[in-house]
C-alpha cells in the first residue's frame, strides 16, 4: 500500500513551479502588449502630425522620417554586444523606461515650445528608435525561450489582436483629443496629453516586463560577437539572390520614403483635415492591412511569395499618383484602403521570401538584420531626397509652367516617388526567382510579431521564430 503524497510536496515539484511562472509571464506579456501599444500607435502615426504642429519645414520632414530609422538600424547591429554586459531582463526594462522618458520629453516640447523645437524633437525621435532597436532582438529571444512551441501561433495571434485593438483605441482617442483641443486653439495641450499617455503606457510596459520571468537571465558572453556578425553579413551579401532581394526591398522602402512624410503635410496643411479626419484616413489603411494579411497568406501558399511580391510591387508605385485625382474625403478613404491592401501583401511576401531564399540552416537573424540595416540606410537617403525636392518644388513649378495642372508643389514629390518606385519594380521583376522547393513551415507556422502599423508604408513585421506543426493529442 503506497503512502499518500503530501499536497505541499506536489506543489513544489519543478513542473508545477514552471507552470506557475509560465502562466504568469504569458499573462503579463499580453498585458504588456496593450500597454506598449499606447506608445507605438502614437509614434507610428502621430510623429509627422506633431512635427507639422511644431513648425517643421519640408526639408525637416525628411529628417523626421529618415534620421531615426538610420540610427535605429545602427544600434541594432551592436545591441547583442552591449546587452551581453547585463542581464537580459534588466537591459530590456532599462531601455523601455528610458524610452518612456523620451516620449514624455516629446510631450513637454508642446507645452514649453523651446527654441529649435523641431530639431529637439528629431533628436528625441532618434533616441526613441535607438531604444526600440536595442530592445528588439533581445525581446525576440526572450519570448522565443518562454512561449511553448506548440502555443506560439495562438499566443502571438492573440497578442496581435490585443495590439490592434489597443492601437485603434489610441488612434480614435488621440484624434478626438487633438480635434477638440485644436478647436479651442490649444492643440499644444492635446499633443502633451497624447504623448503623456504614450509615456505612461511605456512605463507600465516596463513594470510588466520587470515582473516577467526570464529562464535565461544571464546569457554567456561570446567574444568577438560584433566581428562574427560582420563576417556573417559579408557571407550573406555574397549570395546573389539575397543581394538582389535586399536591394529591391530597401529600394522600394527608400522610394516610399521620398513621399511618406508629405502625405500628412498634404492632408493637414493643404486639405485642412481635422486631426480626427486624419486619424480616420490612417485607420482605413491600417484596418485593411490587418484584415488582408490572411488573404495574402493563403494566396502565397497557393501561388508562391514571388508572385505576391510582383503583384503588390506593381500596385505600390501607383499609390502616390492616385492622390492627384481627387480631394474628396471618401476618395481618400478608399485610396488608403487600397494602400493597405497593397502594403499588407508586400510586407508579408517579402518577409516570407527572405526565409525561403536564405541558405538552409544558416543564421536567419543575420540575413534579416543586414536587410533591415540596408533598408534603414536607403530610407534615410530617400527621405533626404524627398525633403530636398519638396523644398524646391514650388520654384520648379513656376519655372516649368507645370503649376497650371499640378495644384500643389507636394504633387511633384508624389510624381517623383511614383516614377522611382516603378523603376525599382521594373528592375526587380526580371531578376526575381522562385526559390527552390525545400522543407519549410507553412505560412501560419512562420511566426511574425506585428510590432507596428503605418498608414503610408505598411505594417511592421518582426520575425520571431519558426514553429513545428504538431498534431493535437489532447
């Protein structure tokens, strides 16, 4: 006859302890998704509007888009080396708390209106993106170590839904606040409140991250990590297919950056949209992106990612051109929805295509980091070119006589962006290849974290890990 097992002994088993901290950590991670979305929704879609409010010139709008992206890419390249000197959780929490402070300082700009406020805002945006990119690779590794393989798909799908719901709430609340305060000639108060709420969300996010469990708090230091990464980048760049793919994606993003900062300028300054109308136009694109990701996923499963890339890269050049034909608000909403359709397919197919073309069993993260760094560099160049064109567009229209049919100097920027996007597409299509068939996960098993939505340049996907399909044995 066996003796009964004491309940306190059962409760102290390693399996029980692991299940306890795992449930709590996963629950806090979902809560953290909501808190951090208060910040990312603000940065993704209100930065340009805020720069316009602060009085940014057309040339400065290029810096608002390009410089933070460039700095962020460089910080990600040495984030692994920097974080190796600290515990992973402490490093992430510290960066998140500092980022919250940066966002709070952005809100203070509107209230105190210091001299050169635009350049101060650009500097703060640089630090903002720097902290994001310091956090990103380590957050990704942390989540990959704690989320059970069989639950990753469901977990990140639920996390994405929470992110989307929180982001939309921020859009509408923020648009309402800005519209009301602007009607009272107090738009500064609206932006101060908006960025203060974003900062509070990030501080709550940092607190939740601090209370999550990290099973591998101190990662072993690896000497020569930075040099090893550079060698991996060099090896990746020698791959012709990857090199052409990277130039295509980075080129398309660069040509998009030529016009990206000026859609907000056109809507708010020339069409005189209220902030709430501006938000609704953004939401039309963002919701369409979210809703059509599954459609493009099924389409790429049937016909391949290369075909989706060709279709969507043929649609994207027309997007800035279509803004020339009507100023009707309903037309703008339809145009934004069409933009969301094109960008969701482009983003998803290019992310999956990178997984397909990289050599088997190679370091996927190195390929993704190199492609992201190249894109950031070219986005900076594109944004600078766009700012220069916008600055001299009025003089060009007066000199050329085109002002009789181009109602706005910003249309010159839109036309240049359309032409350059078209050239990128025409360059890539004959060079694109269908990757050789090899064992790989299905689309829905390749887990991407949706880390941001942008009405102009598409949804931001962050590759996390690949999960294996397992049969349900419950």
